[in-house]
């Protein structure tokens, strides 16, 4: 008879999201669409939101065609009252990917007040109040949840012609930590995801400039520009119980940009 001690293996992580509801803002294309598809693949029912009905309906239909469950919400997230109303009419969402965002790069002394207001209205004001609506729904229903704020490596460093974008993403890093403190007693986790440059419709015009493209490649230590697929594993991780002890934190997926 063996005298070897019986080994009890730790439980494996669960990345499944069956039975959870997820809201992804800016889900019509780019990173948001990839996030929505990945969450649906992991079993979540996904609400995709963006301003353009055709784009968002097509995205939701593509997820359903891939055997996910998804519905499209035409919604401008810069209108907090509209967001609150739409969310109050539905069961609470357990997962938020607070992704809609924009960038208006310019040299610091040329940044216009109009661009400042546009970027801050979407990247800071809208994301803040979408998170607030989601958190209120969860608290009222007594449910736990995970909020993923889509930040950037530019929420951790500075960049040329990025003073406005950096202001918005550093703000997001700050409110994420403070939200995490307020919401932890309710079992609601709040983290940021911080990508390097990813090829999407947002960055496509920037990369038409070969000098800019090379300057980005020179800083990404792994030597390639990111693709949306580089982010989806992290999104499912942050949404799932596999990250259940993680809150008020940032996950950098930057190919080593900020390592130096
Ligand atoms: P994108 O422009 O390709 O897609 C943005 C999506 O947001 C679109 O579906 C658009 O319709 C939607 N949107 C814009 N304004 C909206 C509004 N008012 N209400 C609702 N939806 C709205 O952008 P992307 O490159 O996929 O970026 C998504 C997020 O990731 C942004 O927050 C961006 O700052 C961040 N990010 C992007 C990169 C990158 O290199 N692409 C890097 C780091 C962080």
C-alpha cells in the first residue's frame, strides 16, 4: 500500500461567463467588437452599444451567426441620461467593457478647446457615468460584477502629440482606482486594460504615415503593432472569476513599450 501523501490539486481557473450579461460600448468595430465576440464565445449574453445602428446591428448579427447571444443597442454614451434609461429598462449587466473612446493627436500648443472637450466628453465623462449606471444596477440587484475600463499605455507614460489623450487616460487610471475602493464592498471589481498601438479604424489613419509607423515599431520591444486578438484573452480574464482577487489595477498589453 502506497504511503505517498495524497495531493489535493488547486482548482483550475474558470474563464467561462455562462449566465452573465455583458455590455460593451463602442462595439461596432475595432477593440470593442473583438471584446464583444470574445465575451460571447466565453458564454456571456452581450449587449453591443454604439451610435451607428447599421454597424452595431451587423456586429450583433455576426456574433449570433457564430452561435453567441447578442443584442444591439443604438446609444450615444456621451448622454448619461440616455444610458441610465436604457440600462434601467433591462436586467443589470454583470460585465462592462467601457471601451468607446477617441483620440485627437496634436502638438500641445495647437490643441483646440473643441478637441479637448470632445476627447474628455467621451474618454472621461462618458466612461465615468456609464460605469456609474452599471454599478448602480448591480448594487440595486445585489449582484457582483466586473468593470473593465479601456485605458491605454498612454495612461502610464507620455507620448508626442498625446497631451490630451494622456490627460484622458491618466484620468481614467485615477478614477478606476477610486471606483474600485468604493465598489469592493459590493463585490464589484474595476480594472483597466492598457493596450499599446493596435491596428483598428481609429489608428488606421495614423499608420498611413510611414515615419509614425516606424516610430511605433521602434518602441514596441516585441517588434510588431498589436492586433485586436492580442487583447481578447485579457478581456475574458478580467471579466471572469479567474481574476477574482484583482481590482483597482491595470493590465498593460504593450509589447514592452513601458518596460524601458
Ligand atoms: P475605433 O474608433 O476603431 O472604435 C470606437 C468605437 O466606439 C466605434 O464602434 C464607435 O462607433 C464607438 N463610439 C465612438 N463614440 C461613441 C459614442 N459617443 N457612443 C457610443 N459609441 C461610440 O476605436 P478603437 O481603436 O477600437 O479603440 C477603442 C478603445 O481602445 C478607445 O477607448 C481607445 O482609446 C482605446 N485604445 C485604442 C488603442 C489603439 O491603438 N487602437 C490603443 C490603446 C487604447
